[in-house]
C-alpha cells in the first residue's frame, strides 16, 4: 500500500504574498545594508521580504522549523 500522492495544491508555499504576480522576486542591493537584517523565508511575514517573526507562530501551528535568512554586514 502506497500513500496517496498529494495534490500540487497541497504544497503551496506562499499563501498570500503578491498573488497577483506570476512570481515573487525581491532584489536587495548589498550596498544598502547598514547592519544586520533578517529576510523572511516562511512567506508569512506582514512586512515581506523582511522577517517580522511570524515564522514563530507558523512553526508552533504546523510543527515546521523555518526561519529567516540573516544578512550581516562585516564591519571593517
Ligand atoms: Fe518569515 Fe520570519 S517572518 S521567516
């Protein structure tokens, strides 16, 4: 017995960010980084693409383990 294959719809990652666009692309100019900044990878942030810590609730509700991409500027 094999488990029923999930439908493609069941694997949507982005529930509501910029759904009017065929794909969501964000560009970050590395020169504009002034300090440490966290970027969302859970697709639940209300300030997307910047992380607003919504991943914490998402992980609690789903058992997932996602977190942000943290960019740090090296201070020379
Ligand atoms: Fe999405 Fe933090 S809110 S990773």
